């Protein structure tokens, strides 16, 4: 039974087109007490934020369709998500992508 005075755990939205990456991130976050929601692409991520904004987003940079950079740009234009903390996740090793993130 949960205590009504205890706030719910923070919600994290994991956005990655790689199923294994999402699975590993989910496992680590849930073991640390976070509630996790997943999206496999940028369009799903934007829809998930519209339904219920998370407390934090882990956003893959390299995805087909809307890449992480474009998802982040669109989020920042939306009033409700303009202050959503976003952690860009990438396996890229080029400095330009890292700096852009």
C-alpha cells in the first residue's frame, strides 16, 4: 500500500529506435525507482509528451525519420515541454554532433 503523501516516482521517457538500448536503459532506471515510458521513434516521443509530459527524457540522437535533434527542436517550441530536461544519448564520436546535442 502506498502512502498518499509520498510523491510518485519520476517518469522518464526513453526514446531510441534500438530495442536493446531501450531495454537496458529501462532496467537500470526501474531498478533505481523511476517509472519508465518508451518510444521507438521521434513521432512516438512527441505523442507521448503530449499525452503526459515526463519529468526527464533520454533521447537518442540517431534515429530514422525525426532524429533526436529535430525532436528536441520541436519540444523546445512547445510551451508545455519547453523546460523538459532532455539528455541526448549517442554512440556518435564526432565532436560536431556532441556539441550540437
